[in-house]
C-alpha cells in the first residue's frame, strides 16, 4: 500500500465528516454569508484543527469567494487542503540525524500512548532501510515494557540493552549508549518510563537520562519524540503542553489516527505547540506507522485523490 493510500484509509472517518459538512454548508444556501463561513470554521474545529488553522482556512475561502474565485464545494475542499499542507510544511517532517556516530532518539510519553510499540516500529522502519539500530529498554518500572522491546528486537534484528525490573534507568541508558558507540550503530532508540509516583519524579528521571546521554555523546539526544494517543482528546493536548515545556521535546508521533474523527489534531499540535509531527500511526502492524507527509495528510483529510 502506497503512502497516500495509508493516509487516506487511516483518515477516512475525518474526511467523511468534513466533506459531508462542507457539501451541505455550501450547497444548501444560495448566498454565502458570515454565518456560512462560521459554520465552516466550526466544522474544522470539530475535527480538532485548532482555532488558528480553522480561522486561517475560513478567511482564505471567504476572501476567494468575495473576489469571485470559487465555483463550488470541490474547490473549497482543495483550497482547504492546500492551506493545511502549506501550514504543515512550515516545519520539518523527517528525523534529525547525528553528524557522526549513532543518532540517539529518546522516546517520551505517558503509559498507554503507544510509546514502546512506536519505538519498535521506528526500529522496524530503520532496519528495513538498512540501518543498524539498537534499542535501550530504560522503562525499568514495567516488566512488560522491557519484554515488549525484546520482542521488537527479535522481530527487527535490532540490538537491545535491557536490565531487570527496577534497575536504575540511567545506568541502562549509559550501557545502551556505550554499546551503540562500540558497535557503530546508526541509531539508538531509548524507551523511557511513562509514569512514576508523581509528575516531578518522572521529569527528574528524564532530565537525568538526558545528562547521562549527553555525557557520552555531547550533541545527543538528537531527537526527543513525544508519543500522543489521538483518541485521548483534551488529555492529549495537556500531555503535549506538559512534555513540551519540561522534557525538551523536538518532535511528535501521533498514534491511533485511524480510530478517531479528530484527525485535524496533527495541525493543532504543530500550530499550538510549534512541534513538528514526524510520524503518524494508523494501526497495529509495523508498516502502519508512517513518516509524516504533509501533502498526503492534507489531501486525505479532505477526501481528495492524490495529485
């Protein structure tokens, strides 16, 4: 399945809701007025685009209509898609990589967001591209996390550094970075804990991990990826705010986009938190995690075909 097909299938719920709404808004009235455009803006807000993006799309369509440049709802969907793609392309959509030595990716996020699975899927993608990858099982608070990462190691052929449940995560991180350097790995993906007894201890632990990593590789971690479950709604936004402020997040992975009609959240994350979306997840299989492509995303969001 091609990249656009993955996005189109995964975002079908959102696309159907938006296209139906837009069609009804602009075909059931003879004259488009402020109420018409406000209804369009509300539809975009319902799909979780966020206030900034929804207003920008509305104002563009309103301006074109007033200048006599619109002929029907198909034009509106295409214009909205182009506007969203342009907004998303303002930020990068690929991983930062190290100038030399292993590229270190630190995975952060709350338990249940798909963080450990995402680490494994990124390893899958990178190893299939011919890269040498190592996994660091630094979520030592959950035995299941380490076991899950070991399965991904077997599945992908990636190396792994792990320890017993309750071990010091910083010590595991030190061993993982040391091994990645010694074995000339291209990538080291470090999974971290998503919950401790309180928020402060979690953030303190993440800060400690970063210090250990930087001690061994001064410009690392090269990415700190926040995994967000898009089905969580407002909780997802709260997590984005908290982690972006305290954990040095550089990019976002959105999971479960296929299970929600709120696919516009990718736009909202970028515009509200200035964080690039680097991966999008649409299911359980390894290939269901895709590198984020703004144009494919925008076209699929509005039910359009690939150009």
